């Protein structure tokens, strides 16, 4: 067979392919950096503000080169029982996450299995409703039950955040489980609960892990319910930030230091479980 020689046009196109790929890669990462720059800048500004004095924090123009100080962190720990707040956050976040999984997984399976679209829409509406709209009814209810200031009140209140999120995330995972496995399990004698326990749950472990991580993070960062429904003994970490805001001034150094302390445990946790979370979210995105 006669070899076909590359024409100059094709030869030029072949040589430009690596260059075009490089340009696209650079453009992609540049766009990604542009999108995430505001988030990184705010986080970096919080960290810098935690090590500045009040005068340095209010300086105009802003100071990017300064002598760091640990005075703000000392003030945070002297003004607030941070260890107790940390334990409270762990208790409330863990409790709200576990209850969300206990009630949310069967609910999500039922919605996905029996195509209950109206119920799914109602849960989505409950998820996007502002939390302050639930605050007054919760306060009246817990006041009548004499539960204000208890862990139970905070955990139940945080379910308004964790439960809809868990249900909505897990619906997609349960919908993508093979129908043939459900039918085979029913033929072999399993009831619906047996199918849920032995088939659906093992197949959706990545989604369960991602839902648990996100639920815990959102519960950890919840501020409004913690401020109103908690007592001094049950206040979680985000409330510590509020103590540096008054009617007359804002202690920017203490505020940033407290925010850094609140953010650090979640950030460390995300670094350890990022593979599970990304795997779960990615699996849910590409299925089907």
C-alpha cells in the first residue's frame, strides 16, 4: 500500500495539538483560580486578622506586612470556655447527624422506591426555607416543654438542617441502585425493609458517608439556633464569635481568632475525609 504523506496543513495541525491542550489547561486553571479567589482571600484575611491587633485590623490602607501577636487567641480562651464549647459542638453535631441518618435514610429510600415526588418537593422546600422562620415555633415549643438550654433541643433544632439535606442527597443514590437486585431480593423472600437493609444500604455507602460529613459540617456551623436555644452550659463553638460584637464596637482581632478556632476542627476533619466525600459526591453525580 502506498503511504499517504501528510500535507503541510495536516502536519501543522498535528504539531499544534500539544500547544492547544496546554492553552486549554492553563485557561481552565486560571478560570478555577478566578472563581475560588474570593473564598481563599476571605479565609486568608480571617487568618491574618486573628494575628493582628485592633489598631492593625482597622488600619487604612490594610496592612499585609505586620508583626503577628497571639493576644487575640489568649483573649478568646479567657473570655469563653472554649473546651466546653468544643465538646458541645461535637455532641450536638454528632447527635443531629446520627438522627438525620436514622430517619433520613429510610425516608429517602421510600421516596426513591415509590416515586413520591410531592414529598421530595416538600422536603426540598423545607431545606431552602430560612432557618429563622422555624425559630419562633421551636422556641415556643421547647419553652412549654422546659427544654430550653438542653442538648435535646439543639439536636432537634439542627435536624431542620441535617435531615432535609440527608434525604435530598440520598434520594439520587437510592434511585440509581439496580432495580433487578430489588426484584431478586423480593423473590428470595425479603420484605421491603430487608431490601433496604441488605441491598440498598451497602450499595450506597459512599453517599451515606458524604451525607454524614455534610450534615455534621452544617450542624457545626449553625449559629442562630445555638444562640437562642442554648444555655451557657450547652453553647457550641459558633456562639463564641458573638461575644466579640457589641453595640459600641467590634473586636476584630478576637472575632477573627474565634472564627479561626471554629473553622479549624472542621477544616482538619475535611482534610482527613475528603477522599470519601469527593468519592460519594462524584459517584452520585455520574450515576445513571
